[in-house]
C-alpha cells in the first residue's frame, strides 16, 4: 500500500476553494441594525403620541389625523426594511450550493463514533456526494454546450485557473484518553473495496487530525477508516464510506496544466470508460511553457499514485528539451509527431495515427500519460478519435475537448468542429462506426480495435 502524502498548502486545489461563509454579511448586519433602530424610534414616537392624546382628546383633530398618517408611513417603512432584510437573507442562503463543494467539511455534517474503555473516537461521516472539481469547472460541465462555450468563458473572464481538481479530506477527533497516555500512531485508509484491499493510507504525523486524499475517481463509492494506537498499546478504530460525484476527473498535479482522466464518460450503449488508464494533459518538461514544469512532488504523484508506465508524447522529437526526461528511465517515452485536426487525413498523418492506435492496443502500456504541449490540439484530436471509437456520444466527446478551454481561454472550437464535420461525411450510421471505418482504412487492425475496447470499457457498477 502506497503511503498518501499530505497535500501542501500551495496545491492547486487551494486556489479554487470558495467556501460559503456562515457568518451574516456586513450588509445584512447593517440592515438588521437599521431595522432595529427604526423600530425603536417608532416605538418611542408612538408612545409619546398616545401620551399626548390621553391628556387632550378633544380639540386636536388635526393632530390626531396627522399622527395616523405618520403611523401608516412608519409601518410602511418598517415593512420595507423587513422585506429588504429578508431579500438579503435569501441571497445569503440561496447562494449556489455547488460553492460548498470547495469546503472539504461542507458535506460532512455527521460523525461516526466508537467508545472503547472510556475512549471515544469520532470520524467524519459524509452526507453528500463529494465533488472533486472546482466550482467553475462543475458549472461548465453542467451547463455548457459547444455553442455556449464562448459565452461561458466571457462570463468567467476574470476567474483564475479553472482546470482544478479537489481532494477529499477526512478527519477525526478523540476524547477520554487517560492522563499520561498519547496517540502513538494514527492512520486513515481509503479504498474502493469494503475489505480495504488496495487501500491508500495516510499516516498522520504529530498533532494532525485531517488527511487529504487526492486524485480519487469520480462517480465511485469509497470506504474509509481510521485506526489509532495509543501509548499503552490499545488499538481503536472506526470507519465510514462516501460517494464521489460523477463528473470529469480533473487532476491538479503540481507544476502541470490541463490534466484529466479520459475515463468516466458513458457510452451510447450503456457502458463506462474505465478511469485510471489514460490521462491527458500538457507537457511535463516546460519546453514551450516554462511556467508550467512538473515538480518533484508532481513526479512522485504521477509515478506512485497514478502509476504512469508510458508517456505517449505527441510532440516531435525536435521539440524536446535538452534536460533529462522528468519521469525517469523506468517510464517508456515515445515521440510521435502527431497531426492535429484534419491533418489526420494526410498520408503522414494517417501513418502516425496508425502507430498511436497500435500502441493504445497494447495493455502492457497502461497507465498512460498522453500529451502534446498544451493538451489541446494534437491531444484533443487523438482523444476525440479514441473516445468516439469507444462509443462516447459526439456531444460528450466535444464536451471533453472543450474542458481544455478552462485553461486555454484564447482557443475556440472551430478546428475540432471542422474535424467532426469531416468525420461525419464518412460511411457509418454513428460516429463510432465512422471513426472505426477511418481507423481500419489507415491500417489499424480489427484485433487492435477490439483490444482497445476491451481495455477501456466496463459495465457500470450497480449501487
């Protein structure tokens, strides 16, 4: 079992955190104070008016009529202030609930507890699905179509990076430890299996009581447990489970851009594309984008947590940097010089695509990191063909492509739309059949296509 590392404060997900505050805003406080002040003023005025009327009820008809008008005005003023306060409270409480996904504890309002020898161990229970992508990316996924991409990007022009993946944070608390005793060892495990086979373990250090688990799969049920060993040798543990939301799986790997899993998409015949096999994104070595170069932490995550075995580098070897390959010699690294968009119809482009798909058909290559410079054009073209071959709908294939625009704000969908148009002119009743026909025509074999589908496709689990 690989040890899960603690997420540093500078991780990308922290950039996206936008927790909903539970303290009333200053506007609401001001409204409340004004309402209270006006109400108090009205109370004293009305009290003085009753005093005057009781002393002299006759001969003051004009004063009596005037006070009634004033009373009505004050009532209307108070009603208006109360209505304004209610509107402000409504805005506060009706803030898009997806904003709470950036707060690791927002969906975790209950606790599982166990008591042993007077010691109570409490572990957070999650009452909502855990969303693993930032608020902007979630909104994009839920609301955006190819025709509305530009509008979305215009509306979010001032937002920071939106290609953000979030961890799940799990915490515990403990009471009743006898005087003189301490917690010697604390570990939190997370696994897709109820028996905790193949679990990821975070060993807590010192006073830590929270563990962050990054790169979890989306749309997946997880089990987790905390185990403590006290200084007197006592062992105490408890466990729970949670479900992650079915969204694209975006990964915030330190130093990198536009990284995500192509898995998790549904096919038109009811299957799922497996996660954890092929990750797409930008370059690792910072050759063209020096600002983004994978760090030592990112290298550790890709090798240890994602288990990358093959780097399918769609750049040409001429674009390679002179520095040592970041992931080391144990990772197979191949340059392809891949085409983009309608370049797949040239003779050179056809041969390169044939080579790429032959490598995709080899199960020994996985998990794969497939990339070009920015993870947009050449990567977008190859992933379009692969996802279409697997049976992902054209709408979702396009949506996956458009997710790259969360980082590449200046790009558009013109080129991928043209590629889609050309592919749709080919024979076949569906996009899946058309792409399969194209691949067969350039020399990809039926056995290779069958192997690719066998590697990537699975039946959805029954929850």
